[in-house]
């Protein structure tokens, strides 16, 4: 791989990681105001922020594989769903902060869980895309029609 292409991909990943960190910061800030013991700690905030950075960086530049029989690429589906979910949760968090709303703790817990779920989907998509199906192909015990004609 040439140096320019490598630098381009590196800059893309760093930029998307920073976007994930920023989105995680908004989610952490809006969830941190809730009266939920676990989500009020600094460690929970740090985990939310770092998960966003890792998820967005991992999902950047994925190579999508071939379509399955159903026509759906699982990597594309995981990545798109995760990115959409995290983006909606980040936008919701910004809206909560800007409007100054005080939603119930249940809603903020759901927001945090959805954010983490979206990030997990992004990381899972990256894992599937990079490591794929590493099992050796199965051998079939079925006889091909041409072998039947040759045997007769």
C-alpha cells in the first residue's frame, strides 16, 4: 500500500474516532445528569466516551464482502445499524442538553444502553469484516451429477 493511501486511511480513522469521542461526550454529559448511581461515575463516563471513539474508528474503512443468498451483507447491516443507532442517540443527547430537558432516569438509561448497543454493533461489524469466516470450507459427501454419468 502506498504512503498516501495509508495516510488517507489513518486520517479518516482518526477523524471518525474523534467524532465518536465527541458523540460519546454528549451522551455521557446527558446521562450523567440522571439520578442513576452507576452512570454518574467518572469511569462510566470515560467508558461511554472511549467506546464511541473505538466504535467509530473500527467501523471506518470496512471492506464489505459478497452478498449472501438473501442479498444482505451482514457486515454492512451491522455497521449501518450501529452507526445509525449511535448517531440518533448522540443527537438525542445534544437535544436534551440544549433544550435543558430533564427526562426520567429510565429514558436516559435506555439512551445509554442504546448508545453502547450501537457501538457494539460497529465493533462487531469490524470484527466480522476483518476476520470473517475463518473456518475451513466444509466438504460435501454428495456426488456430483457428472460423476454419476462417468460411473455408469
